[in-house]
C-alpha cells in the first residue's frame, strides 16, 4: 500500500481523513449519547456514507477521463445499474412483508397483475448472486459498448454523445413498467440487508464503513492501475492516440480494460448507495446526473484521483447546503461552477497552488 | 376572438350568412304578421310532441332560407323559448350564450326564464331525414355531398327513393358516385343476385360504412356472392392499408420536421464550427418563451403574433447565442470537451433563470385558427393542418439556411473558416467575427425552432432538455458539417420512429432508434454523409 501511494501526497491525506472518519463516526454515533457535543446523528452518518459512494463514483470517472481521455457522459448508468442489482436483492428480502403480502413477488408486480417472477429476477434472493451482478452487469455493458465503440475508433465528442445516448436509452427503458423494475417509482421500501434491519443505526454504520473500505480499496486499485505500465500507456493514449497505435500497442485493449474496470467501480458505488438512501429509480439514469458527475471531477481536478474525491465531496456538500437554504439558487450555482471551473480552473481544486508557489 | 370566430363558422355558418343576407332588415325588426314562417315556427312552443311532428312537416314545405338552421337547432336541442313572451331563442351548447333566433342578437335571460323545445326519437329521425332531403337539393355541391355522406349507412326506403330521383340530375361527379353507393346498398339488401360491376364499384370506396355493409352482406349471402364481397373487401383493406402507410409517413415527416428544426441550428454550431453547445436546447426554449411573451402582448391577434415571433425569437436566441460565444466559448476553442461542460453550465443557468422569471409552470401558446383543422384527402386519410404547416415551415427554414450558407458572403466565410482556419485568416477573413456570427446564426435558428415547438407542446423550463439528445443524434447520424445530412437524417429518424411505434409503443421505438444510432455510428463513425477531403482531419 505504501508503495502505491509513494509521491501521492493528496492520497495520503485522503487515506488519513477517511480512516479517521471510519474510526470516529461509529464511536460518535453508537457509543455517545445524543446530547454529547461530539455525537454524530444517524442522518449525518447516512449523508457521509452517500458522499463516500459519490466519491467512489467520481474516482471511476476520473480514471477514464483523467487518464484515458474518454469523457463519459453515461457513467451514471453504470452507477444506477449496480444500484438496481442491489435494489433487486433488497426487494427480494422484503418477502411477504410488502403491502400485498405476496411472498414471491415485489409489490409493484402484484400491482401490475403479474403472476410470476420474470426470469431476470431469479437468483437475486441470494446475496452472493446479487453482488456478482453488481459487478457483472455494468462490466458487461461497458465491455460490449466499449468493444463496439473503441474498435471502430469512435472518439472524442462523438463518444461522449454516444455514452449520453446510452444512459438516455436506459432511462427511457427503466421508466417503462413492462421492464419489471418498478417503472417510475423504482425499487424502494427495503426492510433488511443480510438479515440486519436497514433502518437500524448499527446497520447504517456498517454500510458507512463498507463504503469507506470500498473507497479506499477503489483508490488503491486505481493507483495500482495508474502507476502500472497499463496506466502509462493509458496516459499516452490520452495524449496521442495515433502515436501509441503506431508504436504497436493495442489502443482498443487498453481502453476497453480501463473503461470496463471503471464501470465496475461505478456499479459498486451504486450498490453501496442504494441501501443507504433506501431507493433506486430511473432518475439516476438521467443524463443530467452523469454530467453533474463530470463537474465533480472537473472541479476537483482531473488525473489526480484524490481530486475527484475532493470534488465529489465539495459539490455534494454545497448541494446539501444550497438546496436546504435556497433551492432556487442551486442550479445557478451549479451552472456557474461549470462555467467558472472550465474557464478559470482547468486543473481544478487539486491543481490550485498558492501564487508564490506556482511561480516556480 | 378566434374562439368566437371558430364557433361562428362551425355552428352558425348557415344561419349567419343566410339570415343576415337574405332577410330584409325591416322584416326582422317588426317581426309579426308580416313573417308567416316565424309565426308558424312559434307554434312549436305550445304544441305537444305529437303535434310538433305535424308542424315540422308543414314548415318543411316552406322555401324559407331559415328552414334548415331552424331544423338543425331543434335537432341538436339548441332551440329554446322565452317563458315571458314565447320568442324563440338559440342557446349555444358549449358556451351557453343565448341569442334571439329571429334577430341573431344576444339576449340576457336567466336559466329559469327559458325552456327547451323538446324532441323525441321519432321527431329527431324525421328532422334528420328532412334536413338530408333539403340538403340534397341544395345549390352547393359540397352541401349535397355531405348530405349523402351523412345518409350513408342510415338510409331508409324513403331517402333511397329520393336519391334515385335525384341521381340523374346530379351534376357533381363525386356526389353522384356516392349516391350510387346508396343505391348499391339497397340492392345488396334486397336482391339475391347482383352483378360484379357493383362489387367493383364498391371496392373503390373507402367509407367505413361500405366495409360494414359488405361484411354484413358476406355473412348472409350465397357462397358465390359472398366470395365476391370478400374480394371487394380485400381490395378495400389493401387500399386502407396503403393510405395507412401514407399517414404514417406523414406523421413521420412531421416528427422529422420537428427533429430537423431542433437540430439544424446545432448542425451549424456543432457541424460547421465544431462547438458542442449543450445549451442549444435552452436556446430553443428561449424561442418558445419569446412566442409566449409576444402572444401575451397582443392576445387579440394570434396569427400576427405568431408571425412576429419568428424574427423576434431569432433575434432573442441569436443575441443570447452571441453573448455565450463572446463570454465563454471563444476562450475554449480547440477544447471541445471543456466547451461541452461550460455550455452545460449555461444551460442550467438559463433553465433556472426562466423558472425564476416565468415560474416553473408550463405555459400554453394558443394556435391561430389557420393551424387547426384538417385537410381531408379521403375518408381514411386526413392530414392535420398544424403538421402540414410545421413540415412546410421546416423546409422553408432549411432552404433559407442553405441559401445563406451557399450564396452569401457570410456563408462563404463560414465555410472557409470551418475548412481551414489559418488559411482563411491569411486570406483576410476575420475569423473571430465569423465565429461570433455563425454561433449567433445557429442560435437564432434554434430560437425559430422554439416558435414551431411552442405550437406542438407546452412551453416550460424543461422544453429544451427533451430535445438536446435527439438533436445531437440527428446531427451525428446525418454527418457533421452537412446541412443536407441533417435534413435526410431527421426525416429518416422521424419516419422510422413512426413506423416502429405501432408494434413497439412510442417509448420502445425511441429506445430502438437510439440503439440503432449507437450501432450505426460504430459502423460509420462520420454519419450518413461524411465530410470528404482534408477538412476531415483538421
């Protein structure tokens, strides 16, 4: 681990902070009484857990955008697919405690007068199977999409628009009731996960810790890719795709490997996000969500990894504050953020240097 | 004003024209002994239902021009009388506006002071029959045609007999053919054997009544006759299917026009300049809001407001476009992904601005009367006027834009800069100015698209978002930097969408089209009509 973080000061700070939080938050929430000044409310725990999931998602995008030069406007789709896989598991765990009390079918299927579980819902009552799908579904989709796109050398803006079309198409599809994923309302009303009550404080803490571990593991995995030979070729592809190809590397394979891995990472982030917020619906597929994700990374700073985490947490913190205080202003602020960051901070917060230091 | 106008046309056409034109004003004013028709009509008020039948038959013998409107009002239950003086009143079923039947002037009268002149089934049957008969002898061929059309399928022995009398003297070909259908129907009902000619004739008709009649006939007739009828039915079905396809193509063209209108501004900014403008949808939205605002200014003149909106929307959206270019985009040339992000930020700001200024609620823009209504080709194919107008408008915008790009100094400079910027600059073209004007032009056209869209959907802050992905798809599918490509691709996608819809549903059709484009781009990354030559690599 130390060798992976060599020369990555931002990474060290990130690790220190996340580990600190992972030690403090459980104590602050479970061990301290509610009137203690250092008490952490369950709301805050869930909020922080959500930020960690977003951070992991931003990390996955930074890997493909920062290091590979692919601006994916559809990464929200992989996130949502992972979330849906988890949501399907949680849905099956409800069992006969739903409103209609049907032991086999989720409520929305009873409502639609379906008499049997669709085949693609089989196996989701098993946790291991659901987890496998969390990884496989986004991974396979990214692999197939990437294989098609990279082989025929769709690049740059075209690729961005294609990824946007992908998430848009998925959004339309998941909005349909006939798809069997709850349509407009999505999947919700979850009861428990692995036998633990999903509303309980201790479960919340468990999910928070899991998100923290996932973020750190994801960070290390990304670092190990970035510092490897593969990572160097990836950067070369970003800066001069044709040259890399002429040097004899298979650009398609490099792109495909990293793009697929990134999608898997996004899927895991989605799977951790869903039990914490308690709902997954087609809204996660909207192109706007994916683009918002891009601005997290842009604000934090591309090709630094820790910058993506910083950006995700900053923007989401601002969003929480703004939407609470003056919801009208949030879109103005977000829009201005897009414009100002691209115009004045192309390197993001991570690239921000104090004036007397940048002079060197 | 338009609502009133529409009603006047629909409900009071005959009344308005005939009463005012044919009746001397004096007669209308001192309505009394000098107007025997009115006196007779007034006897309806006190008569029993049975007697009303007799009165109606007597009235029908008159040749007064007010006869048909009177019978119509009676049939539709619009005819009332005042309890006070027994004067006849006409009450509009929709608006509840009361007018005097005699003078056509508005009357103030409470609901309790007026009473409807009631009818029963028998009387209504008689009224329909009388009206049809009177219309069959009308001087206007359209009236006669519509009268026969209404009779079709509901004819009885009397009306058939009337038609048999009139068919020889009928000089309008279409009406005569339709009358022949009525006579053919009678033969189908009464005769065992009918000749092939009759089926031949009927197989050319598209009226649903003909189908019903033949279907009913095929069930009861002898096997030989039934197979003839089945043949005729099959021919009719084939033709109905054919017109169904035409209709689908028409719907596709109108959807395609919307796509082309939305995308063509993008084809200029994205295609010609290589700038990804994610705020394009919001420029469309601005155009739509401009239309709405202008309509608020001059609510009494919808048509003129709409025409005025076209240049206004062009200016508003174009001005905003120029602002965006000057303030943001010009610092980002050569960095397409950054442009994408910055313009997306602008789109969020514009959306929220509209929400703050105009409220987040949808606004609806009234369509002028010449855009409602339909153009009826035959009984199974009717083209709605608003779609026709949109298609025509789209083609006009396209033609104008091609003209600008091909025949003007600005177009020449735009093409030069897009093909080779350094060379164009070396030739003395001020590329900065060209960039600004091109972006303004593309944005202005987006505003014009907004005017068209305001006629089809509600105007709201999210209007643009719905079109941005579609627009990009159209441009990418057609081939970047190519106006013709955009036109062909927009129409292709529109028609494909409409052909898929019947068996897949509209959402799935959209998904299928998106998947198709994603796959198509893998095969031909530069779209249907790729730009050729060295410009491609630049």
